[in-house]
C-alpha cells in the first residue's frame, strides 16, 4: 500500500497553534489502528518541513493526512502514540504548543504555557510508506452529493470480514450521475444522485468505513478532489487527504436483485411508522422477527419473544385485498425506514417469502431492499 519515503532528521523542533493542532490531530488520529500488534500503527507520524507540520496515520486499510503552519526550527520526523497524543493536546491550555523530538532520549517534549510533557516515541523509519500523491491527477466532485449518497447506503454494508467485497460500497460515476450500492446479503441500498458537472470515469468498490470516515473529515466547501491510483482511491478536502484501498472482487448485480413488479405498494407516514417499529422492537430478542400484518385499512406491527413478552401496535393504512403477514429483522427494518428522506414512504411487497423494497414517496432514486424472515406457523 505504501510508497513514499519519509525524511528523517536528527529531531524536529517547532512551535504551532494549539487549536489548529487539536483540529488536525483529531481528524488524522481516526486512522490510527485500534487492534494492530504492530506498535508503530498505533501512532501518528509528525513531520516538520518547509514551515509546516504534517500529520499522518494509517491502519493499512485507510490513511489520513493533514498539515498546519508551524514555526519550524529543525526539520525531522517522528511517530508518537496517537490516542495518548490526542488526549493530551486536547487538555492543553489555549496557547502555542512547542514540540521537540529528542532522538537521543527517544522522546517528544511537549510544552504549552506552564504545562510540560514527555512522550516516548517510535522511529519514523518504521512507519509505513504512504502513497506518493504529488503527481496524482484529481477531479472535482460535488461534496454534498457524494456525502449524502454515502449516508443513504452505508448502513447496508456488511461488517463480516470473511466476505470482503460486501464490506465495501460500489461507487460508480456515470454520465451526469453518481450511483452507490451496498449490501450485506440480507438487505441492499442503492442511491442515484445527479451531478451538475462532468465526473470522472470510475467504478470501484471502496471500503464503507473509509467513505463514512470521509463524511466526518470532509469539513465544508462545495467540492472535494477525487483521484485514483492503481489500487487505491484518494479524496482531498480542505487540507485533509484520505487514501483507501480498493476492494478486489465482483460486486453483486444490483439490477438483478431488485424485483421488477410488486403485488402491493403501501404508503406509510414515515414518522409514525418509525416510532411504531422502534417501540414494538423493544420485545425483539434472540433473533425473533418483527411482524407486519396488513389487513383491510390497517397495519399491525408486533413482536413476541418467548419467556419475555410481546408488543403490538396498529396504525391505519391504505391496504386492500387478502391479509398479508411478513417478518423482518427489526434493526434492518428500522435502518431502512430511518434512511427515508421525506415524510412519507412506500413499502413495496410481493409475498411473505419475497424481498420487500422501501422507497421515499415519489422518489425512485433511492431503494432499500430487505429480505424477509420466515414466520413460524
């Protein structure tokens, strides 16, 4: 993953703004590994050169980089325990911070007003080499469109590392639109978002975690920059650079998974339905399903767990025909309803054993497919 050499001097020495350091460090530290046995991956790289302090962290799946202006007395690089450094800097008095790496001691001296600290360090030479980005060609992408699309599909990505391709989000730029899809094989989210400008030609499976992290790190501005390396995707926004690997593999065919026709399309008030699902789901335990029973003019939401209890709630709906009862995973259903934009949703049904689809009323640009749970009896 890593290909950039790090200049290592005898020891960096600089002064910078405490507030700017807190902001940049808090962002970069999100890429610090939380479970690696490799000690240097638990750290943040500090590199001082050309009047700036550059910060970097990586867990080998994604990396975050940022920089801030500094009065650099001596250039150099060192790796400092990430979480500890963040916690310490946040508590410093609001003033300038002085950092000095004493290589002979293997420590970083931090001074701010009356406060003084010494942290043990790791060698910058052991830090993974990050990709060279100076010659990278990037394209401007509408920040709001990209992040809003991520937020509408990310919940459906799998957390099961045994199937890596499903832990990612399929990202595809087409003529005038951005399409994203995510699935954990029990549910599927698809979102199409129109773009005003010409986007890059790109189709990639990007780790969902990286795109969610981009939403936290992207800050403001109308656009962000997107670049593609051989096996990585790079995002730049307001002084922060996020790099993540592309996931190899074949993503499921989204169009084949979405049904073409439905037996029922039921309009539901989003807020009332979401509240009913949340309340009723309190009784869902030990993987018991949340039941939806549609009858003439009425929807009954219920749950029952043996030895615990049951819950039931009804609301009026425009449903006609033979009664239909279908069961869903309560969390997955709640996520789908919660992701709807607007005050009304449409629940599209075929049968108790076929997938259902949730959409916002009058808006087919986003679809949430959810697989049913077979009900006993």
